[in-house]
């Protein structure tokens, strides 16, 4: 919605005019993100989530779930 409202690339104050938008990373670093970056980030998260759900479904559909089902090879 921010981009529809005119948020520009490199505008870190797209959410709140008085404060740059930041995302807290896994190591607690604050990562500044403009609206365009957040959209790309959310799109990537949605794609990865979908891939994981479908991989899980494939495992469930197997006659026998492999003993190494936690191996990365099943979750690509």
C-alpha cells in the first residue's frame, strides 16, 4: 500500500514520517528497508514458505516417510 501511495525507492520513512523503517534481523541488527525492499523480502518469504509446505506435502504423500526426512535434500 505504501508504494501505491507513492513511497519512493530509498525512502526509509515510508511507514512513519518521523522514523526510518528497520527490520530486526536474526542477530538483532537493525536493517533499514524501504517499501520496495520490504515487498521483495515478503515475496521471497512467501515463495520459500510455499516451497516448504509443498515439500512437506510430498513427504506426507510418500508410502513411508524417509528416516532422513530432516535432511536438506527433501526441503529444496
